[in-house]
């Protein structure tokens, strides 16, 4: 059996609020990035379809890489992350309920 480094120990004392927050953080961040990309697309008047964008910039910054990442990769990763986050949230809730009932 391999020794576990101290950073990977499972007996870390965390509050339940921080555990719930960590379970919900990845989908919340991806959703925020996606919505920020949609806002950038409309706010900076980028024209064209998602596949054939006309060059779009805000002052000296090129927004095309940001729009590609936020409008394409965020929803794709959100589909992957949502079931994982749901499992972690249910697992955290089950452990929380079990600890309050004394099952530990």
C-alpha cells in the first residue's frame, strides 16, 4: 500500500458550508463564464453566426478566443460537470445527515 501524502488525507476538518460550496462551485463558474460570453457577444455587437464570426474586439483586446471558449466549451463542460456536481452534492448531504444522526 502506498503512503498517502498529507494533502490528500480524507480526514480534513471542513465545515459543511464549505463542502456544499465546493460541490456547487464548478458548475456555477462554468455557467457564469457562459453567461458572460453571451453578454459579451451582445454588448460588443459582434456580428455573424457562432461558426462564422466577424472579427470582434473590445478596444485593443480580441474577443474571439474568449467567445469561442465561453460559448462553445462552457456548455459542453457544463453537461459533463453537472452530473458530477449533483453526485457530490447528494453525497455531501447524505454524509451531513448521517453525521447529525450519529451514524458518523
